[in-house]
C-alpha cells in the first residue's frame, strides 16, 4: 500500500496469553497501520515499549472507535452472537476503515460492540471449523486488502 493514501485502523480484543503481543506485533508491523485500539486490556503498561503497542489506545467497547471510518467486523459466518454476512472473497475494502477482530477462539458479543454497530460483517470462508486465531484472520484480511487495493 502507498503510504498515507489509505488509512488502516485496527481494533483487537486483548487476550491474556504469552504470545498475544508478539503475534499481533508481527502481523501489524507489515502494514501501514494508522491507529491501534485494544479492548479489554488491563492497563497500558502490560505492553512492551518498542512495538506497535506503544501507541495503542485502550478502550472499553467499540463505541469509542472513530465514527468517520466504516467499522468492519471480522466475524465467523456461524458466530455465536454476531455472524459474518459477506465473504472476504467478495468484500470491497473501503480506502479508510477500522477493522475489528474479536478474541481468539471466542465470538464477538453485543456488549463488546456497545451501541456501535458494524458497517460490514465480513467472514473468511473456510472448509474446516469456522474459528481462526484473530491474528491469523488479520494477516489474511490485510493481505486481501493489499492485493485488492494494489
């Protein structure tokens, strides 16, 4: 992607695992990320200083995400609470967007979204169980975005 030609904001759900930060740092460092929001993190000092997390904004739910960018929720097609309705294969990525990834192996619930409803609910089609670790879903999604935007 060309620098500054498109804005990519990401919201992720904090997972208390030893690999969380390294996995997300690796994926996000490969893309032109403009903002990072984290839901459910206990406090900012849980993150190391020299990675994409140093500028992350901690928020309580999706209501705090920018209203001037479409909110794209990445959700399993058969999600327990919120279902993806558009296949990533067919999805046309907006130039400016905030992508929301829920917790690993769990499903996004209405309390995490708050009153902010996603503009798009996108799923990654799979031939196996519909759960994908969120950092892997992000890598697939951002690669798809990069290929489609040129």
